[in-house]
């Protein structure tokens, strides 16, 4: 009960601040928290990264494996994104099968990357109809302080940019040997917004997420291509709020990409 009272108090403080045109952490409504990126954190992954947005902390590892292509794309490889919301990240996360929150997060990150066409999956074909490359992108939340969406998407792109393609001999992976990095033609990034007390803020912290009536995420590329949308929550956004959010996303991601 005490934790519920604490969150009610923090939510009231967030709402009061937003109504006064402020945020509790003194950021502008369109401003991100500090972003920290560390590349190649795992020796066992083919590509990896750790990203912190404020106190939200996410790690990602990419593993390239050989597999059978899908019947509807026999001459192409594929991408598989998974999310683990570890109990150490939040008392609300539980060990076990993926829940709705982790499934939504994985699908939004996957869609932002896949629909950007930044990866040429046909280049991942090894033998049409029989063998191809599949990239497994595994996302782990270490600490949840709001906006896991953007942290997970950013860490995934950084990891893919660092991912090395293993060498093959007789259609088998040669452990520890590579033939160069995979190619990405774009760098799609996700930007998430919260609707709070009739205002829209970028990169919501956890207290702000608790106070939000609706959530909106948009994935964009450096050439201003919109690759994914996701709406969450029971509230709504006006058309002008969506347009403004997209403009802010295009502006913010240009700055974030400078850190990649």
C-alpha cells in the first residue's frame, strides 16, 4: 500500500509541474535525458551495446546464426527481436514467459528496423530455399526508469552496426572468424512521447509514464523516412500533436545519431 501511495504522490507532482509548464527534472518538453552508449560489451555476441537514457539501462546482444528461410522469402535471411524484462530492472517485472509489455516492446523495435529497409535480407541468403542468415537481437532491461522503447531501439541499432558476419566453411560457422561487418543503409531510431495533462513530452521518465494518459512512439531515419508508429494508453493525441511529435523526433534523432 505504501508504494501505491508513493506513486500517487509522485504522479500528482508530475501533473502539477506539467500544468505549470515544467518537468520535475527541469528538462524542456522536447528534451531527452543524458544518453550514454558503450559498444562491444560482450565477447560472445557478434555485436553488442549498452545504452543508458537517464537511469534507464539496456543491453543488447546480436548473434548471427544459419537457419532455414521462410517459405514466402526463400532467397532472404531474417531478423528476430526478443526482449527480457529482468526482475532486477523493476519490481513489476517477473521471470518467466514474455508478457504483453515485452512482446509489444520487441515488436515495435523489430518494426522500426525491418520497415526502414536498412538491412538487405537478400544479401543474407546462403542457398536459396535451404539456408540463410538470421540475426537474433536479444534485448535485456537492467534498470527501468522510463522509456525502455527508445533505449532498446537505440541499443539494437548500435549493436547491429557493430555486428560481424561469421565465416562459413562447408555451410558451417567457423567459430571466432568473421568476414566483415553487416551493412546498414540507414539508422532508424525510435522516439517516444507521453501525453500528460494535455501536454506532450519527449522521453518520459518513469514518474511521467505513471502520470501519462497516452503514449506515442515513432521510428524515423536520417533521411526523414517514418518507419513505425505505436500508440499506447487509453488517452488520445490530436493530429497537430502527432505532427509536432514527428518534427521533434526528426530533430532529436539527428542529434542522437552523432553519438553512434
